[in-house]
C-alpha cells in the first residue's frame, strides 16, 4: 500500500494521517508514504505505483488530490483508498467514508471496493479527470479567485468567504451548453458525478458516481439575489427543488466557448471554456466501508 499525501490539502490534518498510518502498521500492513511536491505530482506518483503493481493507492488529501491520483491509475486494477484531509471532502460524503482514524484504518485494511466512474474534461489538448463535479459560471469564478493560503488554513470557510466577495463584482451572463447534441442556455452549470456539493450539501439527487453519465444542474439566473437564494437553499437541503434550477441527465456536455468563462473541477481551477466533457474510459475500484 502506498499513501500519497498532499501537505497543502485543506486545513492540514497530519495528526489524522499519522494516527491512521500507525494503526495500519500495528496490524502488519506495509505502508509507503509519498508526499506531493507540486501540482500534477500526485498523478506521476500514482502512475508509477500502478505500473509497479501496487495493490492499493491511498489518496490522503481532498477531492482535487483524489482526482489527480485517479488520473494516474485509471485503467489499472489497483484499488483507490481515501483518507479525507481536504477542505470539503465531498467525495468522502458521497461514499459515506468514516472520519475517525480507527474506522478509516479498518476500511483500508478490509479493502472492500465499489466502482467509481470519473468524468473526463478536455480543454484544448489537455485532459483531466474529475471525481465529483465540474462547474462553469459563478462557482468557478469563486474557485479561480480563491487565495490558496486562505483555502489551506480555513478550509470550507474560505469558499463561503470568497463567494461573498465575488457576489458584488460578478457579471452574470447566460451562455450556451450542448448536452447530448441538444443546445441549452444557462447562467451557471454544474456537471455532477455525485449527489453532494461543497461537503454534505445535497445538489443532484439522481446523480450516480458508480456508473457512466452525469446529472447536469443548470441555474437559469445568477444575479446577486439569485446567488444568495441558492446558497441558503443549499444549506437547508432545499436546492434541488429551487425555482430557476433545471436538471438534465447527459453523457456528453460541450461548452462551446463563444464566451470565455472559468471552469472548476473538484474545487480546483480547471481552465476556461471551450470544454468537452464525457465519461472516463473505465471505472476505478474505490475502497469503501
């Protein structure tokens, strides 16, 4: 088992990391720790580990770290374990993963798996996987302008604080999106693999992270008033029924780029439109309780 640790993830939780490692070692499991040094390093480490026949790669970080590691091991039989240390840990909520060290260690030791089918986004010549969601519009602008030190040390609070800052300067615009060949328009779009957004907050009840396809949430308006309304309804679990929000299922999503807009994937900047989104070529085996 190799544990790939992102020291910049979330609010930094080395105590949880070492508690889990100690428990695994106590139970006779051989553990190798590798620390990421720069963006994309987790992908390199995961690719090397999968190619060498490693049985399990554990992502110790947030959703962005998990996606980077998934990028390096897609198509291999290697299991993906998760030790949630990120700002929001949305995928951990999606998979109902434990947060206490003893339960995390037990889950990793037991090695029971289920499929996790990531999304694949192409921007120009670059491709990347995402494991939970991709957004274009207001939430992507928040992510692009979020100061990294603030994200590291205040975690989920950083996203809320940056959202408040962005409301006053965000210029709403409706843009085209093509879903399975059919044209649509929206003010903000979130392409969801999973049900949750920003942590344990329900966004897309019909999303299925273990199979191909996406649940696409299309916000028809994102004025200041609309954004505040969506935020409150998200917190109280009422967003899926909100007026002004439309859901579709789809397998291929294209943002043409007639208007250049920022994109975010799993809470990290993901370039700008134009974008082409589809399913990864195959699922991963992710370790669950």
